[in-house]
């Protein structure tokens, strides 16, 4: 099973890119299955349903959506297997800039909106810097100069990546994404490891404390001045 | 950088999915081609296909060849190797930075000298009214100032053998000066335009309809003559525009250049009809 993980902030264009790409994959005799992870609700499953491929959605509810998708990866692979798919594509919720859900043997694709400004790639974090491919969307809305600067800033954050310009509205460039997915020879194993560790997050907020004041909190905590400590027993 | 002798546009499909009339069209170095057609007919899309060096992977299924060959993906993507400069129809900058930093960054991307920054701002200011200052934030520039800066940036920093220009006549900048800046010697130029003066200044015109290239026509000898007359009318219009912009009244004598022997009333009706 080939595993493709698509990460990117909400509205970056992940679903739009995927729909265009999956059409091409289907036309090229690939059998894709899609998993969409979201927090509370998602419409993306309806958009994927138009493609008549196996679609599974997972809602993470109280769990960090990135942690949820990592924790449930085995199950997703089983779902794809059961549906005779050969390529499992996972679209993440993309809410946390600290998590990067890519595993060693997946094709990690980061989708980033070029209208978010040239300072954004530097702030995007590991889901950009650990990606194999960075897909830049909405280039139709900015000037050629801004597109070129944006590209340079992506390369500063991830010098090794392949950058692809794709228009989510008309699918221009999606053929390149499909080509890279088909050319990837990595296969998912039972012993997948994350490329980047998930952030430490064991504190009273994680288990539902709603009171804000510092005195109510225990766990591994970090102060505004950067000092990090364990508070508790 | 590889030398560009010509590009080839291989026709794809129009918005209804039908084959385009024009199956294959070569444009040679030094040619100036117009792209005309109603709004929404796919002019900007054609420009975008050329900028992206599309390989049947856009909605139009067009393919673009350079010197008769499929361009490498390096040529398609790497700004340092890019052979296409594009002035898009876009009228805004979204980047939150000042004019100088923006130009410096862009020069760096294109691997160009960073010494010319003040010259670029100076050139932009020749095209617009109120001057752009190096420390102005890009997002506060007016439509005309933005357009002028885009033109100067494309002309100097993106300086390339292929130049694509989408509706330079908008935003009230000095279009003839702008075109001159962008054109340069022996370039291959495509101009999208709704302006008769601009359209007649090209050698051939691609006619767009419903997303497809329906025809290509050569400008006729008669059009060459008309083009000269139109330019005169245009010069007068531009002069009148400057007078109005400067808060003055227009007088009969301001029209005298083009219609020396007509009485004033008639001159105005002629202009209105035009
Ligand atoms: N061959 C085609 N197939 C499918 N869609 C197309 C095709 N050609 C153009 N389009 C789409 O039609 C829309 C209008 O095209 P475009 O923006 O190029 O028009 P235009 O001629 O530049 O109009 P304007 O004069 O208003 O700028 C765009 O969304 C474009 O992607
Ligand atoms: N102009 C433009 N809009 C786009 C592009 N790609 C996506 N969009 C729009 O951006 C919005 C969010 O896209 P979506 O695919 O739902 O993003 P997701 O949340 O990352 O899955 C939608 O309204 C899309 O139509 C693009 O390349 N250009
Ligand atoms: Mg989505
Ligand atoms: Mg247009
Ligand atoms: Zn997270
Ligand atoms: Zn916590």
C-alpha cells in the first residue's frame, strides 16, 4: 500500500487539489482510497463522494486531530486494503503548526496558499519543512513576482522539497502531483515512524481543565519567557 | 540560458470541450502578437498556459513547446531559468512588505543585480502620477501605482525573452511608455488587450471565443494607416486626461491637433462616436 499524507492549514486548497489529482489517478489505473480527518464536522466527504472511490471520515473530537490521525493510521490502511485500493490518501485537518503527521514511508505533501504572504512559509513549521512535495495554490490571485518570492521562501524552509504550482479551481498543475504520486515507490510498513516528533502536551489543559489561571495547571509547561518546567508531583 | 527562437502553441479544447480551431501556432522571436476577444473568452487563460508552459495539464489541454521541444520541468519552475515575464491582469500586491524589500527579494529570486532598485522605482514613477517611495508598504499603493511598479519590476527584474502582457491599458498609467519599457529589443511579445490602439500596434491577432482560439488574423495595410490616425486620437485623449487630472478646463484649442478644420461641436461628436 502506498501512503500519501496531505497536510496544510484549513482553506489552503487540499481538497480542491486532491479532487483534481484523484481524477487523474483513476484515469491512470491507480486505485485510490481517501481518508479525511477533521475535528467536529466535515463536508469534504461529500466532495470526495463525487469521485466514486472509497472514502472514510474520522472526527477527532476531544483529541488533537493530528494525534488522532497518527494513532488511527493502522485502521486507515486496513480500510484501504479491504476496499482493494493501492494508494491511501489522507487529508489532515491541518490545525496545528507544530505537528507533522508524515511517516518515514509516506509521500508527504504540504499544501500552502500563496496569498498567505511571503512570511508564511517561515512560520509554517514541520509540516512544511518535513514534506517531500510542497504544492502552492492560488497563484492565480497574485503577481508573478510574488509567486517567485513565495517559492524562494519555501526553499528557505525546506531546501530539499519539490515545489509544484497547482490551481485548485481548474486543476492546472495537478498532473504533476499525480505523476509524483505514481512515481513514488515507498510502501507503508507495520513499523512506521514519524519523521518529526509530536509536541509534548501532557498538561491539565489536555485533560479538560477549563480554569485559566496558572495556579490550576500541572504538567510539562512552558512560560512566555521560554522557560520550560514540570509542575506537579 | 537557452536561446528562444520560437514558441509553439498546440491547440486544446474550448469551454464546451470542442477542439480549438487553431491546432498549432508558431510565434517567432521579435514578433508582437495581440490576443483579443470578449470578456471571459479565455484571453488570460491563454496567457497563463504560456506562462506555466502547460503540457496538456490545464483546463484547456493546450501544450506549449519551446524551439519545437517540450520544456524541462526545471525551465517550467525555476525562476532563475524562467524565460517568461508576465504582467498579469492582477491589480493588487498582497505581500505585506515595503517596496524596496520586495524588489530586493525579487531580484534575489531571479538572480539579478540588486543595484538597480532605485532605478526601478524611478521608472515606475515615470508611469504614474503621485510618486511611489521606497519605504511605502506594497499594500497601501493605489491601483495605478501598483500597476506602474509591476510594469517596472517585470521590465527590469523579470527581464526575459518572452513577455506576456495582460491589459496594460487599465489603471490609468501611461500605457505607451509602459509598453515601450516592457518591449525591449527582439523579444517575443503577447499582448491581451481591449484597446484598439494597442491591438492595431501588433502584427497578428489571436481571436478568442468561448475559451478557444478561433482564428488568427494578420493586421492589414489599411489598419496600419488607421493605426497611425488612432494613435493621434489617442494622444489627444491622453492629453485631455492630463488636463482633467490637473483640475483644469478643456478648451476647443485642445482638440485642434486631430481635427484642425472642424468646428468644435462636430469635433466633440466625432470623439464621442469614437
Ligand atoms: N478552454 C477552456 N476550458 C475551460 N475553461 C476555460 C477555458 N478557457 C478559459 N476558461 C476559463 O474561463 C474563465 C474566463 O477566462 P479568462 O479569465 O481567461 O477570460 P478573459 O478573456 O481574460 O476575460 P477578461 O477580458 O474579462 O479579462 C476562467 O475561469 C478560465 O479559467
Ligand atoms: N483562486 C483560487 N482559489 C482556490 C484555489 N485552490 C482552492 N481554492 C479555493 O479555496 C477554498 C478552500 O479550498 P479547499 O480545497 O476546501 O481547502 P482545504 O480546507 O485545504 O481542503 C475553496 O473555496 C476553493 O475553491 C486556487 O488555486 N485558486
Ligand atoms: Mg478540505
Ligand atoms: Mg483577462
Ligand atoms: Zn498538534
Ligand atoms: Zn495540554
